[in-house]
C-alpha cells in the first residue's frame, strides 16, 4: 500500500550557529546569470557532554566545530541557552 504522506526532509541548518543556505547567481562567461544556492559545510557529529555524562548528535557547520574546539561544547550550548535559542 502506498503512503500518501509527504516525505520529511531534514533541513540544511546548523544546530548551534543557525547557518543556512544563501542565494546567489551562477555567472557564465557570457555574463548570463542563473540562480543557485550556497550550502553550509554541515557535518553530523557526536559530542560528549561531561556535565551530564551523555552523548548528543548534532548537525553542525565545520566553522562551528572550530568554535567548539576552542570554547568547548558546554560553553557553546550554555551560550545558546542565554540567548534563548534553545
């Protein structure tokens, strides 16, 4: 039996920074412009939170992973709580 429900697709948005696709143009040699999208470099990654002792899986941009390496995952998540995004 066929299911008539629409398929759920995952969005291409960073879970921590909120980065998402940008719009732009492909520009040919003749300077003809067609629409295109610039997608962020998203990676699915598991992080260990030492305070709670559990693992979480997040879809984060590569630039956000550099920030997590610098500040730590706990500081990044606490920063989102302070901003009210989580």
